C-alpha cells in the first residue's frame, strides 16, 4: 500500500467536530481506522480535553498509549488531568519504560505513586529505576528494554532471548553482550544474528569496541556522540561499567530539534516556550520581559544623552549618527556571539584557549572596523560637510566595533561557564548591551573631540 | 571493552606533528590503530593536505574511505585535489552509493567522469542514477543499497538475499517488499526475520502501511516525516511508486543539524558558512555584508534626521528617545519574526490562514503596545518634565510596536514564499528595517504633535 500523508483539511476538521458534538462514535472510528497514530495526535490539538478523550477511548489501548506519548508535555499534562488513575495505569502499562517514566514525572506525585504501585511488575521496577535520573542526562533519556546476552551463548540462544522480549513492540537493533556482573562487553548487530549459523558463539561475532555513554552524560553530549559516530543506538552504563539501558536515535532526534527550538527562542528574545497559536495572554507574556529590558535600556540611554544636552544644542548633527553607531554595535555584537554559540554547539577539535580566540576576534574586528570607519568617514565628508564631526563619528564607530566584538565574544562564554544556554547571549541581551556601550563610546568621543 | 572517548590533547597533537615531520609511519600507525575513524577525521583538521594524505595512506582502505566521507565538503574538496584519479576510484569503491555520489558531485566534472567510468559495475549504475537528483531532495539523500524481497518469498529466501548484500558493511533495518514491477508493497523488519520460522511467507509478516517519500521531496520535509513517525529508515519511491532507494535516520540527523546551523548563521547576520577558526579574511568577509547594510541604514537615518534639524535644535530632548524607539522596534520585530520562523519550521496542524494570524499578532502587539507605552509615559513624566514630549514618545512607541509586529510577521512569510530560508528575516534584516521604520514613525509624530 502506498503511503499518503493524512491531510487535515478544514473541511475534515469541521465534519469531525460535528461528529464529536453528536458523539457519533461510528463515524469517528471509521475515519481514524486507517490513519497513522502520529496524525491522530496532530488532530487532537484541535479539540478540547473531553472531546480528545472521547476519541481516544474509541481506539485500541496500543494506539491510545502511542498517541498520549506523542503529545507535547504541556498539552499532555493538562489533558491527562481528566483521566482516572486506573485509566492512566492501563495506558502507561503499554509504554516503553523511558516513555512511562517521562509521563509519570509530569503527573502529581500522589497520582504517579498510585500508578507505579499498580504497574506490571517488570515495568514497575524499570520505571522506579529510571525516575532517579534527571530528565536531561543519559539516564533520563534511556529505556530499560534491551536484550542482554553472554559471550558464551550461541546465536540461537540470543534469538530465544529476543523472542522472550518480543511481546512488547519495542524496536531492537542489537543484542548487548555482558559478563556475569552485567559489565558491558560489546554488541552483536541483528544483521549478524541473521547471517551467522545458529551455532556460532557470540564471542566470535562480538564487536567489542562499542561506544557507550555513562548515565550522567548530558543529553546534548549524547546527541553529539551519536551524530559523530553514526550510531542508531547507544548503551548506557553506570560508573561500574554495568549496562543499565540504551538510547535510540529517535529520542536523540527529538533532543536535537528541541535544542534548535530553544536556541531560536533565546535568540529572538522570547522567554517562554510559546507558539503563535497559543493563547493571547501567553504570547504577550512571553514577549514582555525582553521588551521591558529594552525599554529600560532606552530610558537609560535617554538619561545618558541628557548629560550632553549642551553639546547637542550646539551641534544638532551629533544626534543624527546615534542610529548608525547603535545599529553597527548591535550587528557586530550579534555576529560575534552567534559565532561563539556555534562553536560551543559544535565544539572545534583543539581548543586553542581563550587568549588566542580573543586575538583572532580582535584582528577581525580591527579589519572590519578600519574598513567601515573609512567608508563612513568618506560618506560623512561628502554628505554632511562637517569635518570634525566626520572624524568623531568614524573614530567612535571604530571603537564601537572593537568593543562590541569583545563583548559579543566574551558574554556567551561567560553565560556558558555559568551553566546557562549561551544562545541567551545572542539575542536582545547583546543588542541592549551594545546599544548602551555604543552610546557611551560615542558621547565620550564627542566630549573629548568637539 | 569500555569505550573511552579519544581526547585530542595539544601534547598528542604536537607529538603527532613531530612524527609527521619525520614521516615516522610506525608511530602514526600504532597510535591510530585503536582510534575510531570519526576521531581520526577530527585529527586531520589539524594538518595540511600532504600530511593528512600521508596519514590516510597508512590506514586500511575501509577506514580511509570512512574518514574521507566524514570530512566536511569544503575541506574534502580541497583535500581530494591532491589525489590521483586511481586513488580516488579506490576510495569511492568502498563507499555506499549515496556517499559516493555526494563526493563525485564535489569533484571537477572531468575527474568524476573518469572515476565513474572505472567504478565497480554495481556501484557505477547506482551512482549514475543518484547523480540525477538535487542534493537537497529525497533522491539526493537516498542510498541505493537495499534489500528487496517478493511477497511470496519465505523468511529463508530473504535471509539469503541479505547474505548476498552483506559483503558491503551497510546497515540494514528492514527488507523491502516489492511486486514484479518493483512497486513498493511494504516492509519486514529484521527483528521479524529473526523471530519467525524460516518457512514463514513474507506476505504473512509484511507491514503494508509503510510510509514512503517521493524522490523530489525536500530534505527538510523528509526529516520532518521521519521525526514525526519515528522512522529509522524510509523507502524512496519514484512517481510510479517504484522503490528506488532508502534514507536512513543518520543522514537525516545531519540534515537537521545543518539546518539549525544555517538558521543560526542567518539570524546572526553571518553570510558565509564560517567558523571562528577559519581564516581571518574569511571571517571578515562573512561579516561585512550585513555590517555594510547596517551602515547604509545608519547613513539613511542620519540624512532623515537632518530634515528635522529645526525641531531638534528647538527641543534637543527629542533626540534622547531615538535609542528607546529603535531598540523596542528591533526587539518587537525580532520576536515576531522568530515566532513565524518557528511556525514555519514546525508547521502547526491546521493553517488558520493569513488573516487570522495577522489578527492574533495585532492583538498581541496592541496589548504589549498599550502596556509599554503607559510605562514609558509614566517614566518620562517623572524624569523629563516635558508633558508634550512624553505624549509624543509614548504614542510613537505604541505605533512602532504595532508596525514592527506587522513587518516582523509578514517579512519571513514573504521570504519563505519567495523560496528563501525565512530565518534570513529574523536577523539584521529585520533590525535594520525596524530601525528605519521606527525613526520615520517617531519623527512624523514629532512633526505633527510638537
């Protein structure tokens, strides 16, 4: 059967809404029967909690669990609040351990305790183990479902072990080989199990140079390792080197996408995880903090310029170049911090040290500064007929480019050292800083040279 | 064996460089023997082309091919220019078809024609087929290596087919089932082949609702589909529905990472794919275009303010609020465009249409505008003692917020419609536009109200 992407048209949604209003289960069931769960998830964002639950209750538990797992955490938290504990337990029993733990983490403590108490015994112990880890480290990302083999087993023993686990629909890419203390020895790819004779010993087909990650490794580092070494799954070991779980590439794809989204928001000066179609108030609130900081910066600028009222009254044209100075400062700052953020996300291979880095940034700024100041010097000579002012503007511009480069480079490094996302430095933060910096440099130059 | 990430210390690099200078092959070979090819790739960025080639020639062809494939295209193009055609052919013969095609695409036409002519026959026909596709569509991303089965085959026949292909080290996740015309019917996961009895027929274990993509689908859409449906590999079909290749998740991870990097650069106003440790001149050049545009905008602003010299001379304080107006305009513009870019990258499920979207943006801007104008009105009353100016500033601020929201929303949509990356609108482009817009609104208000 060829795949056709399910298209959620306005017509279909309206027809569906009507069926929902009439609680027309037959229509709903038949129209969703052939639809991929991922598409049903998308559809649910269109309806309220009661309606969504009504739809889900018509579907199989498997599909229901899959859909609830696909919802974004915020929506899910709100949605699951209308579920009874028994209903939740049923759903969670159909999830992989990592997904189960994620959802339990979002629920109120009391509810999650009740659910855990009545989970299937295997899942229960797996989940309890997983709940110990932070969300954003390897331990919080891993699943416990994996197939362990010993190196004196034969291929056929491995296959038997797979068969035991195969009742749940988890995807496996490999069998993990451990010693008697559960210490990871290596892996055997499924492909190998298929190709080798059933009596072949695991120790003869083991890949023993596997890359593993420790439980406390940060999720973005896990992503980086899986990307760099092209891994479809990576085993997670504890400090004793014992195999405790595995992370598959699909989880990491989500980590990478979320990271990119977080960066984009920080760089745009949006302070909450918000989307255009979220509520009005949420949209307003997500934008306010940086706007307020910008306003505060602007008021400071106004006060600051007030000190130079005399100079401004004498030579009004001084004011003309404030936008030029500030815009260039802002652009230089954003460019510098953008490059630093990039190098922090994709670390370069040999870290040359802060000093060498600053020297490089300084040279780039020196060259750009010289070039641009000369252009501005020429242009102001030509258009404004005020030699002294031309010198002041281009000299100040030169200084602003140097300083903004420096601030744009050092700020994300500092923010990163302090443990925050360096992309924070690459948005309105740096523009506001550069604005104030540029103004100060410009008016100091004015005061000295006019 | 537990994995230890290879750490490239300055000491090791220096020792390695010395070995290179002395052409001490024994040391180099022994120090790289246990190192993962991905780490050797990283090491090569530290040396010149001749040195790198010397190192690679010491390694096996397998590893050499893997490393050359891992290099970034720019570096590789430069590096491979010192290779002879026969050497290149040898390397490319050890690559998967998709990687081979990528590298051939980077070489001068004459060289690549010569290489293709002497490739292994299978790879040759695969590569010729792949070279027809653009780099950034499914056809350009796919590999031809895949295992085709018929639905009347048994499990054991599938396994024989896998065995035939197993000489090359390609990873397989599934067997693809096709009819006599190569039309895709479905897939059988490797896991199934392991678990089912060897006489089971493919038609009894086929998953027939597989998601496939067509050859011309854009790479970012392929990534989105694989992410949404959690696929580790996706079959590629032509317009006739015939199976022509497959894309695996590791290729898509690279697409996602590159996309994020491209966005970050556009948002930072960097016009070339550049990294901090690239050459000085390259760094200067990548930054110049947006700085020049900013300077041009600044000069325009200066000229524009020149028209209001009389007003400025009368009330110098008018100038004080230029930074406030411009900073807020810039922030609002960046926030709006940031949100639009986000919604274009992760499309919402039902597109409400442009009109509804603009109304929403307008409401958010109205609320933020009112709030911020009131704050500024209060603050200017308090600190500047000029009632009329306070009114002018806060009224202009209100208008600037409304207009910048509008421009910030519409610009990325337009840029996207024109086929460019909308993130372009979310950097210095929008700041420069907002600066000019803000200044115009402010001084028009001044002229009318003063």
